[in-house]
C-alpha cells in the first residue's frame, strides 16, 4: 500500500492526563513512514479543521514530543463542537485541498462519529482517505473497549484523594460527601473504592448514575454508617438521577433558581452543597462537608497511572500502524490476561455516539456500593503505586484517673 | 537533667500531609531516652486528654512508625476544641495523675496557646512539666517561623493542580476560578503561581485575604485578561473580604439564605459559584467554571514536598531534644540560607493566638498578583520535583484553502 500524502491529527472533548501520549504515539510512528509527507495538527479539534488552523508538526524534535507526551491535557487544544453533516463536509473539503490522506481524531464517542461521517464523504467522492479514531475519556464509557485511555489516571487521582480524605475524616469525623465526574457512567466515582485500606475506611457509600437515587435511602444509609463508625464518607456521581431520570440537583433545588434565573446542573458545587444541607437538616449531624472534585480529577499534573500512560501511547502508535496499512476504524483496547491487553481496530459505527455504562455485576444489590468484580477490574489499571496508609497500633491505656474520680 | 516520667503527645486542628512526620520524629527521639518511661498518645487532641483517652505508643515498632510518618492527616486524630482555662486545668490534672513530665502538642497558634496555659498551671503547682509546641498548618500563618510544616506540601498540591488546569483551560478556554484555603493568610492561594510555566500561563490573577477585594476591580481584571489571552485563570482565597471586613460571599448572597436560614461562608462551593455567575452576567463570557479545592488540598495522599516531610520530621525530633534538656517552648523554623533552615525554641507567648499574614513585599501594587520575592520564597519549599510542562513548537500552516475560496 503506497498512499502518499499528509497526515492530519486533532484532539477533541474533555482533556485527560494522558491524551498527549496518544498524540505523540501516532506522530512518532508516522515519522517512520516516508508515505506520510507532512504531519499537520489541527488546533482546537474539528474547529481547527474547518477554519484551516493547522500547525506543522513535521519538524518537532523527538525530545520535545516526549516532553509533550507527559504534559496533561490536549497540546493541540480542544473543542466541544459536535459537527453535523455539513460541518463534516467542510472538514473533508479542507483535508482534500491539503492532500490529507491520513486523518486521526483523539476523542470520545462523539469524535468517533465525526470520523465516521468524514470517512463516508471521502468514500462517496472516491477520495482515498484513511480515517482512524483514537479513544480517550475519563468517563470510561466507550463501547468495544475494556477501558479507555485517560480513565485510569483520573481513577488514580480519585483513589489518592480518597486515601487522603479518609484520614482527614477519621481525624475530625462527621460526614464527607464527594461529588465526582460521570453523567451517565459511574466508573470514575466507583474508583473511589481504591481509597479504602482498613475495614472501617471510606468510601462507605457509593452512588452511581446507573442506579436511580432515592434521597430517603441515601439518608438512611448515611445514618446507619454514621452510627456504626462515628463518621461517613460518600462518593457520588454528578449525574445521579431519580427513577424518572430527573437530575437530583433539580429535585433538591425545587423551583428555586439562581440570581440569573438558571437552574445550575453541574460544573459547580450545588449538588454537594444541597446534599450537605439535607444531611444536616434531616439527620441532625453537625459536621457535614462536601467537595466537588471538578476539573482537578481529569488532568492533574503529576498523578498518572503508568499502565494508562503506556496504553495511551500504544493506541496512538497502533492507530498509525493500522492507517499505513490502509485500515480505517477505531482502535479498541481488549483485556487478554490479568493483566495485559491487545489492540484491535473495530468499525467506527460500533463506537460512534454510543455510551457504555457500568455492568450490573460491578454494582452491589443495594445499589450503594461496588462489588469485588469491580475492584478486580480497576486495580490493575491504576497500578501498584498508590500511596501506602498505616495506623498506630498502640493499645488503649486504662482510665485510672477517671475511675478514681468516679468513686 | 534527670526528669523521669511519661511523655504525652497529641495532634490538634486541621490535618496536613506531613503532620505524622512530626509525631513520629518526636516519638523516635523519645525512645532513645531512658528518662521517658512511657509514651502516650492522646486520641482527638485535647479532648483525649480531659477524657483520659490515651493509647500506649511505647511498643510501636520503628517500621510501623516510619509507615505512619508517610500517612497523611493526624494518626492520633484531631479536634477543633479551643480549651479555656478550666479545660486546661483539667488537662493538667489528668497529666499529673499519670506522671506525665513531657507534653507535646502538634498544632497551630491555638494549640500553642493551650500548651502555654497548661505549662502555667504546672508552674503554679510546682509540678515539673516540660511542654513543647510543635508547629503545623497549611495556612503558614505562625509567627516567628519562616514557614510551617504542612504548608509546602499543600502548596505543592496547589501548584500541580494549576499546572493541570492551566493546560485544561488552554484547551477549552474561558474563565476558570479556583477557590483555595486561607481565611486570613494568603500563602496557599499565592502558591498557585508555581503552576505558571509559559508567559501566557495562569494563574493570571491572584486575590488574597490581605487585600480588600473589590468586585468591580475583579471584573475589570478578568475582562482585560480574557481579551488579551482568550482565557483567564483566577486563584482566590476563601477568606477574601471587602474594605469593611465583610466576607465577599455574604456580600454576593445579599439577604438570601439557604433553605435552612443559614448564610453559608465556607466549606462549600458558594463563593466560586457566585463569582462565576457574576462574570457570566456582567462580562457576558459564556464558559466560566469554578472549582473549590476544599479538603483535597490539605492532606492529599501522594503529593508531598520532600523538604516539608524532612522538616516536619525534624521539628518533632527537635521538640524532644529540647524537652529532654529541660526546655519548654515552641519549635520555630528559621531560614539560614538559600536553602537551609535552623530550628530554635521560642517562648510560647510569641506564637500563641497570633496570626502571621503575607508581608507586603510578597503582593504586587495592584493587589491582584504576587511578586518575584514571593516566588523566590516559596520555590525551595515546594522543591524541584514539580511535573514538567511542554508545548508543541510547530509553525502555523498558511491558510491556502481559505485564501483560494476568498477570491
């Protein structure tokens, strides 16, 4: 196969800690192939393609690329634009003008749909174009993949955060509620379980978008845990909804709106704050705190799963390998051992615009925690390098002063 | 000096990532001294003393102590109780009953005041007691200290977070507002400056409790930055107040109260959410996001400054060294080189119930950023191990398609 032309690569959607690994994996592999005449990067994802906003990566040094690979978030910047057919046609016209023959888009399920539509245009016009989608998402919600690059590093951040807040909450007690990313899939919230080391450690309760959230059950769960341990740590997804699919934050706000008439849904501290007030008011517990992990969890500099970094690099490398052998599709990660993976190229329509959620066997019967099956699934992804936690072992001293004074 | 008796140690106030280093430093040093017959730990700070809730640490293995030292937050748990004179007298009575001759309290300025009062009772009663305060606080607000253990690790967390959100905000643009800990002293918020690597990186604006916050100035600052860079990253302390000392969050909420009639001040996302709405409404910027770093920043597992860990260990070790030589007081860190420190024992009344704030030379004239003097001050504390950030260097490609179609 000797398809000569330019390569164009872009990054879309929410950043991850390892999305540049995939970018660099694809570029380094492309530099080995003389059929790829130039390597262009589109700035701001698909927007950069229709606006013809390209930078020439052909002359990037290997050293700088390796440094970019370790930098969190999207070095080519990103976009939230979801292209329609007309937009994709324009993308295709710009690519054809530049003799782009290899098109790579690093992103989630919307991005794979974009790749699919652009490829269709090229086929219809008999323009030879290889188009490959490279997976990424902290939500871990792509079909056909055992897991997706970006998830494990975010999960590691969540695990380390919970190892810390566990000790913090043990020191000062009370109820702690953490609101984590995840609108439809609860994988990241579920990963908080890796914060647990000792039997009485938190998270004690985990609420996921996959399970309808009932405020009364939540309050009972918190009450029971607090009575047992004198404290309670809760992890919940921003996307939790009631049985009808209405987001819990809307339910709690009721008809109240902010100063500008909006009901705030996410990207703010509202859900955590409202549940905090519920627990204080209904259970009479004084010390109730909440944190919304927000943007910290998805691209934190310096907390990266080594497995995730390696696989993110490899999906990029594999994308180029498939491409220079004439194959279009989406690179998918399959688990083949405990623990190893293989990469396959799957048809774009199997990924495009679809969402994977937590399988039932990962969630306990009560819908307020995860199972051992989930822990077995997530542990090798995050790796062996979580910070260790230890406790003092000293025995309790007899209360001789108190006894004496009681007499 | 041959004062024989038990040692009692406790931890108070908000946890830090290295507070157990100090605990273990004091214990390991005490185990060398035969005059110290037993080592007791009080559970939950001063509450554990009046309730005679002790654990016997005499038989802790060195290996386990070294593992506890690396565990974040307070292994002996903590308390928010601020003892009055009567409370301190009760503490003293329990200590006398157990023949405690060496008393150590790891904490902030309130804790040092407690140590001072207990020591006074002992002196009045002619009971020989050595009492030493061991400093800790992420707020870095203790008098007599160049800096305090716990601060540098929290500052490192903030720096790493900003290295990440910088790239995140660069990828998706808009305004990002981070609310950081600091009621009176802005050191931790100011440390966000270490997130900046490239000239156009954030944080672009830093607001501290030391400078009266004017919403109009803030909006103008954000507007100017956004027009220049197409984005704007703001770091601000939870404790920012107006000229009259009224917290900004109260000002923004106005007379509105939550469902339970409270005005929320901190420990929630209100300040960030309210400023987000202000920027959206007054400046018409669409993508405005805020994170409240909350409890993540003070005891995150796995993000520790090596300098901080070492010094936290040493202040504990020094506390015992001073104590077994009959000296009571508060261990203080003095900077003696760029970079090294020395430890001194200072009188308790010089620390007790006093608060240090950012010196003027650390804040710029406009009151919306820090100076080079602050960067020089904080850099050696956080250390050389911050994650590196790199950018692609590729040149912009000529817009030949756009030009052709314009003709």
